[in-house]
């Protein structure tokens, strides 16, 4: 999924809700944030900015947020395409923007992952 998103030069991932708090998931997010030198609480600084060269880090964070049984909700904002993706409750994807090809690519990836 990160391969699709890094077609843009800037990607901002903002966690908005984690409906069912699970200690292992939160610990994984906190460990990810620590490796990115982010030591503030998620409530205080919920966003992570990635560039095209950060595909591996972006992929790691998405794996945590979209993991099996995950109920995280988060926005992904991309630039310069000015696209907004909203992944909610670990199941749904909403898209706003002019490049619907990205939404179709992400939707196909999510569907394939769900059926695998």
C-alpha cells in the first residue's frame, strides 16, 4: 500500500481514533514513534509526515494501523495530488480528491488483503 501512496512526494498520516485500545497495538505505535524521535503522546501529536523516500517507515506504520483485528481510524493526506483517504475502523476506506486511480489501487489492495 505504501508503494501507491509514495507516488506523491509528501504523505501525512494522522491517527484519529483507536476504538478498541489494545496494549500490543499501542506499544507498537509508541515504539514506531520512538524510532522516529517522536516522544509526545499520540493525543498530543497524532500525525506523522513521510516523504517519497520513507516508503519502508510508512509501510511499517500502515501495517500496525491496518493489522488483523485493528480498529484504528486515520487520515492519509497526500501532496501534490491533494488526495485524502480516510481508513476507519480497520474496515472502510473513503476518498476525496481528483485522482481516483489511487483510490481504486488502494481499494484493490485492501480487498485482496481481506480475502487472503
